[in-house]
C-alpha cells in the first residue's frame, strides 16, 4: 500500500484522534485504573494440596485438599514476583460438597445434586460463609479468610473473589448470615411460578425430575417440590445431566415465561438481598468481584447495585464474565462494570491462530470491534472454564502459548489474566473424577496439581523440582507480565496496528505473523508475534503516518532492546526502509526503540 492511499484511509477513519475508530490506530477512553491489572487466578483448594494420591473420584480424606494457610507470605510474594497485581481466589465462598461437615453445624448436601466429591465452587450454599474445605480450622474459617486478605495486601496483591449472582445450590441455606438478614427464599410464595417478591421460580404441583439418578449413593432420592427453575435458564421441573442441575435460578424480577417482562419497581427482593451480600464481602477488605455469568442477570440490577457498593467502598473493581458482544456496552455504561471477558473476540481468535485455524491478520478485527471500550476488556488464554494451552484439546504444547500470550498481555491497556499453572505449562490432562480428562484442571474434584506442587516444593519455591523447560517458561511469563506494569507504553500507551502496511511477502506472512506498535511519549515498542514453528527474519514496514502522528524522527540506525530477552539490535526505524527483525519460533519480540 502506498503512502498516499494509506493516508487517505487514515484520514477518513481517525485523523485527529477525535473521531473514534481507525484502520490502524487505536483510539479509546482512558484506562479504568492507572495501573494495568495483571490477575493471577488460582483455584484455592488445589493450590496447596501436596497429598499427591490423586485417586480417581477420591474423597477429601484420600486425595487431600489445600487450604488458605498454604498462601504464605512466601507463596504470595512469588505470585507477586510473576508480575501479578491482583490475585483471584476462586472458590472461597461456601458451596455444596459431598464432604460431610454436619459436625460443625453445616447441613449435609444430598450427593445426587453435587457435581464431584468436592462440588462446584459455583453452586453457592451460603453466600455469607467461607468454604470449610479450605480452612485449617473449620470453626475459624472466616478469621482465616480475613488473615488471607491481609497477607495478600502485605504482599502487594489486591484480592478478587467470585460473586455468583445468577444461581445458588439447590439446597441453599445461610446459617452464617448477619443477624436480621432474611435468607433467600424464606418469604417466597411457592404457589406462584413467578412473583417479583420471590427469590426463585417455582413449578407448583410439580416435582423436580432428571435424566440421571436422583438417589446416587444416598438412602433416599433427592426430593424437591415444588420444583424450581435450574440455573442455566431451564424453566421447567426437569433437568438433564448436561444442565447446571445442582443449581437453581435466582429471580431478579424478570418473568421469562411471559416474554421476559420486567418488574423492577418496586425494587425486587432479590436485588436487596444480593446487594447486602456484596456489601458484606466488600466490608471484608477485598478489592474486587469477578461476577459469574453476569449477562444472565439484568444489567439494571448491576447498574443499581454496583454504584452503591462503590460509594461505600471506593476503588473496588467489578469484572463480568460475559460472552455476548451485543451486551458489552450495556454492562459497562449501564451496568457499571469495570472490565469484561474478551472471550468471543480476542481469546477465540488467538486460540484459532495458535491452532492454525485462522490467520494472524484476523487479530486486527478483535480490537476494531471493541476499540471504544478496549481498556475495559480483560484478555486471557486460560481460566477454569477453558482448556489448558498444553492440553491435547488446545495446542498440545505450552511453548505454543508464548506468541498468543505476548499479544494478550501487550495488546491494550486492559487487564490480562493468568491461570495458575499456565506459567509452568500445566496440561490439564488428568482424569480426576467428575471432571474427566477434558484438558481442564478440575473444579469439581479433590486433586493435586503436580506442576504447582513441584513449584511450591513444600513452600520453598526454589525451583529445584521443576524441569528446565518449566523454569524457562515461568521466566518468560514473569518477564512478560512484569512489563505490563513497568513499561508505560504497555501500561497506558497508544496502539498502532501495522498489518495494513505489511502484506504477504517473502519476509512477512500475515497468516503467521502479527506486528503492532505501542507508544507513550517518545517511547515506542515494536511488538511482533510469530505463531509459526520456524524462526522468522522479518521486514516490518513502518508507515510515515506513524512518525507524523506521534511526532517521531526517523532513524536510519535505531538501537533497540528486546524487553523479553534483553538482547540489543540495530535496525532502520524509518518509512523509507523496512525494519529488519529476527523473531524466534513460536514466540515474539518486544523491541524498545531508543
């Protein structure tokens, strides 16, 4: 593309930075935080488990369980050293389980409606309590959590926990709610399918049924009458084994069987109760909520509740798990969320490119689709719902995660998230029990994650039990993630996509290579990701518009340092001559140009 044609495109879409979207240059609102959040998600009960028995479908006594105490100052310091600014403790609120804690005054759960021996962390059983599994002393579990928050803050980490607003465990009952707090469903009129005063949806005269055994290993079948709607919007008395059958849907004043008509005035009972839950946990000193399946909850509730929580706890962050792009702006502008999952855009695209099912040039469309809200989009390659990069179901090799992670981490000023074990190449190929061999780390079973166990090494974190490949991969992740907060161009800088001026040639393949600039002031980073399994000698065109837009002076010989390796090089940084860059296989470079 010649310069005049490029300048015309640039002018139509962006010139002056006042008009919004462009063909190459990203223009968006200021970041929500001055510090780019780097979130380390950890499944709390798995992190510290060293038992290593790993019996298929084993119970807690057999397979063991990690606790909050395993997050020692040393452990939290190591997580902070990876570059994390936030730690998301997944699974800390009490949820349904097959482990019997009735000796501690916690009602026993019917096994037929618990997924796995440990149970899902998203089948909340008591919104006001800590899960007893992760406590050293069950009776002191809330004090242990408060101490965990304090230790995390002392280590320089902000704390995120789950808020699960859409559904609860079928046998939900809070025995730890504050005095004067009415339990969910306590005043429901169960003779009505829907009432804005009810917390659940009922099917009067019908019994809950399923296409699986409702007795399991219990002396009597699970009984629920009248039946209630199941958590994944199953509005009938029936659930199948692929449904969220262990949960029931909460009623926020939406009558789904009457055309989704809404009844928000007066404020529904569920709104008031869920606000109380948010305020309770915010009062524990946490710094943010990751809100499970937020788009299944009315944005009107979010827009009503979130500002109230923020008013009493300034600076608290709300992250929405959300998959519908059509709803993105509503949940930001009306719902009050700070950040949203960038799943169906960036994650899906990076996964497809990594697996050879899409061209690297497709990444451009990811930022174009959300450019006005890019600082609000949270990027990731793994979390508890997604398959591990190194699994047979994804890339089959942790090394193939380097190039997409470079893009995910440096693509925008928005947050980036790492799932525990990702930095060690955890494969997630164990057959734990209920979870099965699916390329994911179980959220339903008691298990030891062996890469994490070897990294912890009894709490010493000295790397002596890691393989050389794991040590090097962890070093890569730490280097990359620390750049997110240390480099102004990544943390808060502007973005310029170079794919428009780099057509396919002998020295650049837009199918396997992706190039872009990040810039803050006179500081410029040239970022190039190579998704190919061969090293690449690339010629990168830098258009004259870059120099005009940013007031930069071309240099025939510019000195650059690769921030990932500290290696230095010299190349032309001028529109007249392409910048010649050497890029490793399945990796990339982040070249800081002096």
